[in-house]
């Protein structure tokens, strides 16, 4: 059984590995000219970020892998979490590579990314439905000891949740420190829940990734020295959704990951409204850009979204008690 000392040790190890890797990998990315291409239609204040090294999610990958492999907590669940994280990260890596190295602005075609995401999500759903004591049942937040049995709908529902979460985290990665900060808070929630439920390997994985995000934030906070790119954001989305599914808690993602949900919903609303009426609901989407256009400084938007995530995670704790 692991305890809080193991949790603190794991966070510290992952954090310091990330601190060591940053000054090594960031200059490499710069020398290889792997820089961010900022959209001209985006906020004008972001144009100065053009050329900032990206694909920094590699730093998070390596720190997570070293920490987990040396934790002594390797089991099937841990391998599944690693496969989900690195699988979605690989899709993001290929997308980044096509956009930046091959100079194709749109990267992978949407259907190409979607096929890979659905395959990984389906694998995750099938694994959990066959190994979980609850089978195809999900824990329902706020309803003590109540479960929702999806039966044959379990696999398609889980696939929908995973793909939606991965792309929502990707949309959230638009400001310095936003996705990494929000995600480390969400991962901390899952780390504590899994610890209290006696699911040690999931807890160690969650806090190892928490430490990696915390270390990455040193380089990613405003003004960012490196961006995680799709390489990092898709990996984090895969990790968050995989952890929630192994805990039978996918229904809690819209609560603790409310910022992800709001970002994705803002894009859906914006696109739908414009196509139907020719009018935009938001000044710009995703949601974080809307507040920038209203005059909020980037650092204020990020801080407010972090605070909102802390409050949502506290709500998540209440929903399970």
C-alpha cells in the first residue's frame, strides 16, 4: 500500500526530472527550428510568440516514463495508462511533425486523427469492461452508491468520452500555462481519489504526471519558453480520460474538467451559431480567447481558469461523498 509520503516522493522525482530535462530539450527544439506558427487570425498579442519552441510535451513524456518505470508499481493498469498517454501523444506528435517540419499548416487531416483516437479509445473501453469489477457500470457523481449500467452502449460511450476529452484538452492549450496548470490540478484530484480508494498504481501514475506538469509549468508559464504542442495536449487528454475510466468515473470529467468542457462547448456554439445565423456568440473561440478579446490579460485568464478548476475539483470531491 502506498501512502502520502510515496505520493510526495513521486511528485518530487517527476518534478525534478522535468527541471533537468527542460534546459536540455528546449535548446534542442530551438536548434531544430521546431517553433510555433501563430495563426494571424488569432489575438494580435500572440504574434510575438511566433517561433517559440513547441512539441515540449516530449519533456513531460520522458519525466513520466522514468518516474513510473522506477516506481515499483508496474501492473496491467499502469501499462494501459502508459499506452493511452503515449498513444494519443504519438498522434499529436505526428500532427505537430506534419505541421512544423513538413510545413503543412493543417497537420494531419481530421479524419486521420479521429481514426487513431477512436481505435485507442475503443481499446481502453474494451479493456475496462472486461477487467473492472463493475463491468459496464459507471459511478454516478452526487448519487451515493448509485451506478449507471450502460450494457452494450458502454464501449461507444467511453469512446465518445475519450475522444471528446482529448480534443477538449487540445483546445484548452492556447495560452501560456493554461493546459498544463489546469491539468495538473485535475490530475491531483484523481491522484488523491485513487489513493483513498486503494488503487496505488493509478495514484502513482496520476501524481507522476502531476509532477511532470508542475515542472513543465516552470518553462511554460507566461512568458512561455516552450509550448507542449499537440504532442503534449493530446497525451494529457488521453491520460486524464484513461485515469477516469479505470476509476469508473468518466461521468466526473465534465465536473472536474469543467474548463475543458467549457472550451469545447464554446467552439461548438460558435461554429453552430455562425453556420445557422451568420452571427458569432463569442468574440473569439475557444473561450480563453473570448476573454482576451474583452481586454483580460493572458495571465488573468489563466489564473481565473486555474482557480475555477480548483473549485470544480473540490466540487468533485463532494460529489463522491
